[in-house]
């Protein structure tokens, strides 16, 4: 299996199998986060992804869930994600849930129709590292989007019928306590 840099597994989803399709974070500027400072963002080569799926099809052929890494694979466009999801189903035919995490801004490059198609391919639930709904706080931590963006993008998810949940910071920026990684 290919794993690069820090591997964060969302503890609220089944923590195996995992499949890395991206490395690093496209934003990498949140003031409280050092997880991917040394890992430039890139999409994994399709050959790596296929090699890993072959391995998983031998070790875990009946897998019904898979957690996609890392750190914000949701940023990939529909045209990049759909072939990967189709490949997941080819190697793991019982797959039901393809779990992804990402940033609110990762949804901007997808239409509602594209989100619906991704849902049909298994992306029924995503996790968003929102951190706060307050613009002052979002600016302070350099999150790169605002409350209005959260509302706009989450409405798209609702229209597409994709479940989502959010993680938030639980302290003010002066004494940040991190409860989220995205
Ligand atoms: S908190 Fe998330 S979006 Fe911000 S730099 Fe870290 S991984 Fe990237």
C-alpha cells in the first residue's frame, strides 16, 4: 500500500480499508495545523491507486466501506474522482460507502448533478473540517473561506442528498485546541 507523510484516519468511520488518492493539503495555511507542512499536494498516480486496490481485493475482497486519504481528496474534480470510484467498485464489488473528508471550498468545483453522480458511486457521506461558522475566527485561523461559503456549499450537498458532518475547533485562536484535522 502507498501511504505518504501523516496518515489521518477519521475515527468515526471504519478505519480500514484505507486508500490514498492524494497527498498533502491544497490549502496548507491554517494557522493551527502542521500536519502536511512537508508534503506538497498532489494526486496519486492512477497506477498506485490500482496497485493498492488490487492488494485490497486480495486481503479484503468483501469490503463494504473504504476511507479515502489524504488530507482533502474531496478537492479532486468529478472527472478525477468518478474514475477512481469506478475502479474501487471493480476491485471491491460489494462496496457501499466511499468516505471522503475535505474542505468546504473543495465542493466549489462540483455541480449538484456531479455530486449526485458521486453519491451513486458511493460517496454517501463526507466530513468537512469547518472549524467555525464565525468569519472573524475563520480569518484569524486563515481558513480560506467564510460562513457564506459554508452555507452555499452545504446547500449543494443537501440538494444532492449527501450526508455530511462537520468538525469544529473548541477554543479561541489564542489558545487553540485542535479537534479537527481538516
Ligand atoms: S486544517 Fe485541514 S485545510 Fe487546514 S492546513 Fe490542515 S489539513 Fe489543510
